[in-house]
């Protein structure tokens, strides 16, 4: 069937528009980070109980030793912290006062910064940093731009499908576009459930980069499918891989953010106990990391994203095996694409298994998550562009 050139050109225009609007939204999220001020949003009163655990809206936020120290510093308001002596009494625990005293005046100067960080951690389970002035409006404009870009992105996929009279994921350019569309959809869907506008800039950076790479290096004009892909299994198998890959992308982003936040929290605990000096960002309540929710919140988001995407990835592999039997007469042949898809599946399965049985949390789980996404990266880019096999359908 001939290609509808008008629709193909419209698809390309909408694709470029979506990239540009996404980039503008990314800058908006970054600007909100730059100009916002930390604090506890109204209606989210933070209190410290007798054990030094931070509670917001009835939800406890205890986080082991380092979090107790952080909360101890957070509860020291200007009226209670004595800068001259540098003593900070940690939520009614005399034993903590000794540790805090060793921090000296530097620790007392950190009290406000710790309080701001704690406030950002407890906002709606990891909500947006409270802001004043025009910063929140910049964030809202960024959300609107993201939605406008998403609409253009959907239009690009639909018009591409109409132009080629097939599903819009027949080559790497189209597949990359669809993965990014799923990633943005995941972000927007999460925003309807909780306040995670802070995640916007970190999701949009890989999305814009990936779409830019797809539009410049991987781009191919709309056209019919290669004969090997002309099957109804393309709609099933590849669609599952697209959805899972897009959600895995979001989980990789939150994993990296977890590692950064966890390192910052450990550093803050060391400063509060007098074992390290406060950085300039800690003293001035600045820096991107301070505006992120707690490491525990980021760890939970990562786990839920992987738990959602893993069954879909499993289904995609099974559907691919059934398609392989119909196309090549065998279910599995250890083709490079099959091998790396299976390696990716094994590592993500190990992540979920380790959390469920061994109770892995924190850095160990994050390391497995990043290893799994690295395998997915190899499965998509290196296998398609560098390694030859039966699945060499990049179209580049």
C-alpha cells in the first residue's frame, strides 16, 4: 500500500514539535528547582515524636540511624538551637545531644537546612518542594508543556500509523519514539496519584535525548514493514516490549536519584554527628538533591515501577517465543536479541526476588536495578545496531 506522504510529513512535524515542547518543559522543571524554596507545604504539619521519628499526616517517617540524626537536627528551630554552644537536642533523646554537640557551631547552622530537607521528604509521600513567588507557576507551566508535548507525540504516532497503514513501531526510530511516549505517559499518570512534579526534569532529560537521537540518527521515512515483521504478533510482542521498556526507563531514573539522595542523607548524618563538615549547599539550603524526597520514597517508587513492568516484559518474551516458532520453526534459538532479553529478564527477576525474600533494600537493590537496565540498554541499542542476528530490523 502506498505511503500517505501528507500524513508522513505531518507525523515528522508533530515529532519535532513534541521534542521542542518537551525540551521547554524540561527547562521549566529545572527552573522550578532553581528558584523554589524548601519548606513544609501548608496543611502538612511535621512533628517529632518521642523516638525522634518524623510524622506527617499520620504517617511515620522513621529511617534508621541516619534519619534519626536528620530529624534531631530538623526539630531544632531557631528558638531552640543554641548557635553559640552548637548544641542540638535530638527529639528528646539525651544520648543524641552528645553527638550533636560535637558538631559544634557548624551543626547548629545546619539545623534549618535539615528541617527544609525533612519538610520536602514528607510532603505527600515525597511531594513537590514548597515554593514561593513564581517558582510554583513555572512548575505548573512545565506540566502544561509536558501535556502539550504528549498530545503532539501521540499525534505523531497516530499519523505515522495512518501514513504507513500499520502499527507505528516497525523500526528503531518508531520504537524509540514509542518508548519515550510510554515514559512520559508513566510520569503523567503518576502525577495524578501523588505530587511528583520534582521527577519531571529527570524524566524529560533522557526522553529528549533519546528522541533527539532517534530523530537524527535512527530516522527512516514512513514505509511498509519488512516481510519478516508483517505479522499480527508485531502488535502483541513489540507492544509489550515497548510498555515495559518505557516503565523500566522511569525506574532507572528513580534509581539514580535514590543513590544521590542516599549519599546526601548519609553525609548529613555525618555532619550532624560531627564526623564531617557541612557543604556549602547544606548550609545555604541549596542544591538539587535537597529538593528530592527521601531515599526511602525513591526506593519505593523504583520497586513499584519494576514490579509493574516485569510481568509485561515476561509476556513480551513469551509472545516473542511463540512468534519465533511460527516464523522460524523453533521457540528459542539463543539469537543475540533473545539472549539479552532473557538476561534482562533474569536480572529484573533477581531484583524482585531479592527484595521479596532476602529483604534487599537501598544500595544493593539499586545496583541490581541499574545492572538490569544496562542489560536492557545493550539489548536495544547494541544488539540492534552493532550485533548481527535474526532480529536485525533497525531500519537504519
